[in-house]
């Protein structure tokens, strides 16, 4: 900005970037029992740690809204690996929250958990607002979708969800679980959604590894309309990992889909009719 003050004006350009939304789960209930000053102190401590990790992955904080953080990767400084940087930041933030949760528990604070959504794609980036006040941010369908993915974590009981364009860009750098194909409220086009599990060489407990294999088989049976087979496989997933949210959700979905009339060209997409 000091080198080129002319850039400090309203307007933007279209670029392919990655955006991350993360929101503390259950923080509203926590806020009811504490003073504004206490809430501010807790949030400041949390945001300090999360922001440092965003910066470590060369991301930019776009805004803080209540207990939600929005970060941009790939702008204002261009980065070809913006999707990988966003995913690395999300995993580092998850690890830091686990450490922070232990510290908070000793202080009598409530359990700490969060939901994160990441999406990549074309978006408008630049200075938005009015001549009186503006800020550097991103706009567009790809941005809105990242926010929806963050919210969909509530439905599937996951903590980090990414869109298919992000999954394409990161390749085999990270371990993913394909969760579902969905059509979210306000969009006509369905998309694949994925759970970000860890880095490519992440070692998971044997039971979880077996569960992931069965989940993939169950998802294939589900898309083939083999409801009984899919339901049984999702049940086996829960035998291995009783707290696995996606297996529970999809198992219930199979029982619902048995009695539903589907078009011949159904491609496995599920329409989420309400905002998560």
C-alpha cells in the first residue's frame, strides 16, 4: 500500500482463490453465562492463536464476525498452492484447538470445538464498501459455498469440510473422505463434498482405517440405489467407529430413500432444503 497508494480505491478483479470459514460450535450458549468483557478475553485468546496459524500458511484474515473467522488464501499476494495452504491452515488450527481445549478445561471453560469450511474457485477480490469505509475481501458464489460447507458440518457432524474444486487442486497432498454429493439451498448445481482428515501420510487408528474403506463401499452402494446393502455397510462403519457422524447420517438417509420416488437420471445428489 505504501509503494502504490493508487491501489487504495474501490474495485476488484476476478481470480481463482481459496477461502476458509471457521466458526466456534456452541459459543452462543457459553456467552449467555459470562460478561461481555470475559467473552472478549476468551475470543481474543482464541483469535490470537488461530490468526498466527493463518499467517503461518500465508493466508490473510478477511474478517472476524462474532465467533467466526474468514481467511483468504492466494491474495493479495498470488500463491499457486492457495488450496494446499488453506487445508494446511485448517489442520494446524484443529490441532491448536485440541491443545487450547485442554488449557481451557483446567480453567473451567466449556469444551472447545469448531466447524471449518474451505472452497476454491473464481471470486471477485478487492476493496469493497463505500467512499466512507471499505475493506479488502472476496465475493462470489465460491465464497458463499465455503460458508455453506462450514454450516454443513453440523449435519454430518464433521469438523473440516472442503468442496470439490479444493479437492481437485490439492491432489494427493492430503487424506480426504468423500462424504456425499449435495445440492445446497440457493444453488442449482450439485457438488461433491469431502472431509479433510489429515496430511497424506497421516496414520489413523486401525478401526478408523477399516471404517473409511467400508464407508467408500457404502457410498457406492447408496449411489447405486442398493439401499439394504448400503444401510448394512453404514451400520458396519458405526460398529467400528460408533461416533462417526457421516455414517449415522447416511444410514438414516438410506432408510428414508427406500420409500422415495427418484428420477431415472438421479446421480446420487441429495438436496438440503434448509440452511444448515
